[in-house]
C-alpha cells in the first residue's frame, strides 16, 4: 500500500507542476514553450529524459555480458552532442524552426519533408510504445498485480495520466516536469546503490575499489576488431546515434529549441551530453555491485542481464522496491511524455500543416495516446518477444533515411528530383537488410550499430543519383554560426 500511495503522491506533484506550467498555455507554448526556457533547466531535465525505463533495467545487466564496454558508446555520444550543438542547432535557430523536418521542405522539397516526418512518426510511436510496454510489465509484476489490477487497466491508466499532465502545456510543461523526474530518477538510483553497498558491509571507498578490481569493469576493447564491442565501432556508432537519434529526432530536439537563444541551446546540449557518461557509469557500477553481491551470497547470476536488477528488487525488501518503482516511473514517464508531445507536434505541423488549429492539436494528442495504449496492448496480446525485437530492428532501420536526407541537405549544394525521394528512403532500408543478410551468410559477420551508418550512406547515394543541376535553395548549411 505504501508503494501505491507513493505513486499517487508522485502523480499529484506532477499534476501540480503541470497546472502551474500550463496556465493559459497557447499552441505556441505547447509546441515551442514560447522559446523562453532556461538552458540549465532544459539541460538537467534532458539527462533524465534521455534515460528510459528500459535503460534503468537493462544497463546494469550489460556488465554480465559485455562488462562496461557500453561506455565506449557513451564516449562517442559526447562528440555527437558537440556535432549537433555546432552543426545542426545553428541551422534550426537560423530558420526559427519548431519542427526540425521543415528544414527538408525548404532545402529539398515537399516530398522530402513529409517523408522525413513520416519516418519519424513510424519510428517514434513504435519504439516509444515498446519501451513503455516493458515498463508497464515491470510495474504490473511488482506493484499492480498485488492489488488485482488487470494489465489493460494498468496501461490505460498510465497513458491517461500522461495525457492529463501534457495535453494543455505540451513542451512547456515537460521542461518543468523533467527537472522533477530527473531528481527522482537519480535520487532513487543513488539510494539503491547505497543499499547494495550497505548490504555488502562496505564503505564507499571500499566499494569503489571493489568495482575497479572487478573484471566486469573493463571498458575498452581494442584487441578484436570483429567484436561488436571493438572501441572504434562503438565510438563512431555513438557519434552517429546521437546525430540521428537526437539531432534528427523531433522528440529530443523539441525541448532544446525552447531555449531563449542559440548560445543557450548549445550550452544545454553540451552540458547534458557530458553528463550522459557519468549517468550511465552509475547504472553500470550498480550492475557490478549487484553481481558481486549475488556471488558472495552463492546466488546464481541470471541468464539475461535485464533480470539482474529486478532479481535484487524482488528480495531486498519494501524500501528498495519503493525506490525502484519511483525510479522506473520517473525514467519511463520522462521519455514517454515527450514522445507523445513530439508526435502531436510532427503530425499537426508537418503532416497536416495547421500549426494554429488548437482543436486539431487536442484531437491529435488524444489520438496518439490511444494509439500508444493500443500498441502496448497489442504487444501484450500477441505475447511474442520476437515481435518486440522486430520492432526495435524496424526502428533502427527507419532512422537511416533521416541521416541521409539531412546529410545531403547540409553537405551538398544540389537539388533533387523531389518526387522520387520517398522511393529512395523506402528502398534504402530494404537494401540495407539484404546486405546484412548476405554478408552474414557469406562471412558470418553481423552488423551492429554500424548498420545505421550504412543505411544513411545508401540513402545519400540514392539522393545523389537523383540530383538536379539547379541553384541550391540557401536555407541552411554547415557553417556553425553563433
């Protein structure tokens, strides 16, 4: 009962923040926060928004299979955030964009613009629904099933609450709620780490030495170029992942574009980019400590890394369960609420092109919430892990065309035969899939994160074949003007 009361109190605080932030909110506030956000507040909130509920559960368990090699990817993230800050943000601010895909219309044409928007919609609703589904399953297992609450009611209730505190203020509300949720997320994480250290009868200094001495704390892999954890594969993939999944993703960029000035947005981007490395280090330190704790107790480690933290939560008592619940709720809500808001923005501004229609915006937001819940219940009804894996694969393929479109617009001066762009953007992931299958069957090599780079390259080459000798529309380039 204490956990349910804590969740209700958490929701009440979010509702109060939302009511205060969305007072007299307009469409401009919903989409762009009236461009009055303080960059330190956006930066702090974005750290939590970048950590999903799946990350909260999965990252600690990564140490069981790949040690701390994931941090190599996070190092690449830092450079990726610098690229976004000084290459993409100047373009977006120079054009005064609310939706970043409007750049494609001005640079390449209407078909390119709406192709980019549709690829984002498909990627985001599928990917965000899968992440939130995993969180709903965990909350159902640890909390709501104890009170006989059916899973469909859990899903509908959680999604309905996101609608309640975002439907009025949109992005303006999220700038404030993200700060609160980030505080809750990292407070819960640090307290769980403290409980694990205390249960091992270690001081903080002893715990740090134990983690550093553990073979699971290995970060760098330079000795096996074929390994998915090879440093340069991870580092370069991290750069491209951030450029595409942050710089070319309306969900991640919308809050950054609410800052008052370009300079503030760049500071915001660089600060939370740097914070991403120590944030993930904390999750992995927790994973190493949990592995050591179970081994000292003679308990077999789980076969799947995702089960490591939940296994500890299941036996550690009410306080840890409460902290875990608050942490995962904060992580999942801060990512799901921004996804639904960005989907609404993209649909109204890019697909319908009716930015001032408040009725359309309210209907679209409610519609995406219902679709979100529908996707989650579909995954649960089919009850197939392979389906979830397939959705993640789909999402990884759909970001490649966005990379190719923006790279062609930013780094060339050519125009394209715009009507053929949708065909190129559909053909590129399919060709990429064929290359992956063929190379795997002939050599045994399996593409990892580098598949994103290949996908973007194929899209770029397809656009190059469609190039036309016409004057470039001067709407943006790579010059980092600040």
